[in-house]
C-alpha cells in the first residue's frame, strides 16, 4: 500500500508542475521545471515504489518482468 501512495503523490506533483509551468509564465524554463520535479520525486520515493510516476514506464518495467501483472493496474491508477 505504501508504494501506491508514493506513486500517487509523485504523479500528483509531476502533473501539478506540468500544468502550472506550461500554462504559467515558465516559458522556456518549463522543461527544466518538469525534469527537476521528476528528479526530486524519483530520489524521494524511488526506493519505496520504484519511481515509475508514468504509466508508460510502468508498462515497460512490466514487459521486462520486474513488476507483477497484478500490480500494474494499481501503479497506473495511483
């Protein structure tokens, strides 16, 4: 359960920064803000959940066989 909460929090902050920086006044600095928050969230919660924060990454990790098929929907929802 802990890893799904971490995934939810990381995805929330990633999407928040994407929306704020793209719709705000970040301009050319938007990619730097998005990359920075992703880096911070991976360092903060990656050791707990694996640091996917993106359904495409979860799918890739599942294809490699490092995540159980039963965990994939929970990662993608959270």
